[in-house]
């Protein structure tokens, strides 16, 4: 998986780093991550976009864009987990025992991520 970081020269900074993204993807089940071939940490500030969510997935390009500048690390990590769990849940493959409660499904992965020292 390729991780691209958008260039910018001033604050606010990204809530997640390249190492954070790599760690999140290592902690998650492969069923959640196999539909993502690239991750972009966008240089755009979420508040200045017209997006409803700071995480955007484009299925045709398999690209996950993260607009995390100026946001809280834990919140963005949670949003990434929710998005990837949703992508897996809505795939055309059978749902292999995934919890219908997204918060319960992502909690163990978020806890592991937050406890990890980077």
C-alpha cells in the first residue's frame, strides 16, 4: 500500500503521521484493508472543504483520502477505522461474522492503536 503526504508549509499539522497510518493498517483485519491501494494525507484543511467526513474513499481508484490537518489524532483514527469497517461491510463478499455495531467492531483496534508508542 502506498502512502502519500500532501505538502504544506504551515500549521495546522496532520493528526496522523505516515507511521500512524501504517500501524493502523497492520492492526486491522486484512478484509478491511484489502480494498485500499493508496492512502493520501491531504494538505487541505477539513474545515475548508465541502466534505461531510474527513475520510473519503473512492472505490474506482481504491484511494483513501484523509483530511486530518488540525484535527484530533484519536478522532481521525476512529474515523479511519469506521470507514474501513464500512467498506468491508458493504462489499460484495459475504459478511464473515462482522459485528453490526461499528463501535464494538472497531474498539479493539482503536485501543491497540492508542496504546502503541510511535
